[in-house]
C-alpha cells in the first residue's frame, strides 16, 4: 500500500481502522473522530447560517414506504432487509423519503416555502465486497444530506444559493476550483418525458444563473431527475466527485407531498436533493490523500503540541496546554524525557501542525517558542500565541 493512501495515513495518524468482522464499516479512533466532528460541526454551522433546519429520521423503515418511494423497485438488491414476522423493513440507503414524511406532517402553505431540511444521515448499502475500498467506498456511511421543498419559481434561486454555499465551503477545505457536470435522463427512470424535459431545462438554466458552464453527462442522471455534480481536483491531479444537487418532480408525486397556493389549490412542491461533501467518510479519505496527512491547522485533530525541553518545564507545559485549550485550541503536552529534536520529529509524523517548545527561558518569561510545520518560528507571550493560532484555526 502506498504511504499516501488514506488507509496508510489513517493507520500512521491513528485515525481509524477496518477489520474482517465489519466489512465496509469503520472503527473511528479518538483522533479520527475528532477530525470527523470538526468537519461535521463546520458543515452544521454553515447549513444553519444558510437557513437549513436539522432533522433526524429513522434508520429502519417498512418495506411499504420504500415501495411507495420507488426505492424497493430500483435499489432492493443493495438494501439491507430485516424481516419481522410478516413485515419486512430495510435500513435506509438514503434519507429523502424520511424528509418527505416530515414535510407531509401537517398542512403546508406556499408561505412555508422554501422549506430547507438537513441531516447527517447514516445510510447503509450492500455494496459488493470486491468494490469496498477503505473510506472511499463502504457499506455504512454518513451523508451531509439536505432537501429543499420549494415552488417551481423558487428553484433557480435555491440552486444559485446552494452553488454559492458549496463554492465557499470547498474553498475553506483548500479546493478553490471545481468542475461541474449536468447529468441528464438515464434509460431507466421514473416520470414522463415531458416532466424530464421541464426538469432538465430548469436545472440547466439555474446552473447558468449560478455562473456555471457544466459539461454534459448524458444518461447519468438519477432515477428521479437530472442533477448537477461537482468534482474536486486534488494535489495529485485526480478528480473526486463530491457534491450534487438534483431536481426531482417525481418523489413528491409518489409520496403525495403538497402545499396550498395563494388561491387555496393544492400543488406539488419541487424537491431539490443535495449534499456538499457527499459521504463524510469518502470526503475524509479524499482530504487525507490530498493533504498527505498534513491537515491544515483548523482541521488537525491535535493542533498544537506543547513540548517541554527539560523535565523541570513539565508543569509549565501543562499550564500552557490548559490555557490554549481554554481558548478553544486542541492542544496536548509532550513531557516525555526525550530530546526536543525527537519530539519535533514525532509531532510531524503525527500530523500536528504546530509545536510550542517551552524551556527554562520560556517558563521564566511566560512565553512559548512556536515552530510551524513549514519551518516558520517565532517566540511570543502565551496570549499572543493564542491569538495567532486562533486566527489561523478559525473557519
């Protein structure tokens, strides 16, 4: 296995592992789950700021719902089915039918639209064993799933909003550019040609309004509608398909979603399915390979390691850690009886972006000597160090 493979990086940094008893699933270690939570909290905050309300839908739902939605017909072979007497249930492969159930609970007016729901949806799909590949393709994964229920007039504005959000988020993760593709009707699909004509025309127009010039991807749309797909290019020149937004007129019809317009007539909403990252696991695998394990300060599970130069400075190192942690930084101490050079090597191997060395001089002056991964060094009071690190760690 290549040293820059995300599985090798995950092992080196003690982030996660997989084993035979759980094919296609992940055991997250403390450092790995810290990274996972940092990303999740960041996405949660951005979605909240963008007007989305977070929900949680069941993992296990009856076959009857999956039949009504069309997933039983289309995806049955990839669904994990649980028998309960005469009833069959399935672990959800996606969250959209559950979000429609939330929309349907109560009477909806045009004044409620657009309604934006989001969920970190834990999904299960029975992928072939030969296709499993670390974090990049598994049988259990979490999607940063979101659905917008809106009128047809509102579709363009919602697509434009989403594309702006996606562009900003990708830039924060170190991907200033992406390639967009417009995937159109597949051979096997639900809905009439007239409906697909309308959906494809509307989504293409919305893409142009968002400033995109998507490449054509004929036949690669989903069962319910056309979609825009967003591919990121990593430092090795590889493209990774991440975000998507799909325009769907079929599922609202199948699951009888409706709202009342200004004249009291019941209408069907348009449904936009979208995700910025796609699968959390796959995105983390991509990030690890893109950065070769050297994650930027704001993402690193441990941002600062405070290394004592001598045994006498161990207490001061712990005090510095407490002050950095109190300011919101993820800091740990290295008070081992090792030479500073050894501690620097270990910090770099463990992917820690900043080392703060503290010796007798620093303890006496209540300063720290900061060493960044890129070789930059600076000595400063603890308060200034906290301010400098927080400025670089805030997203």
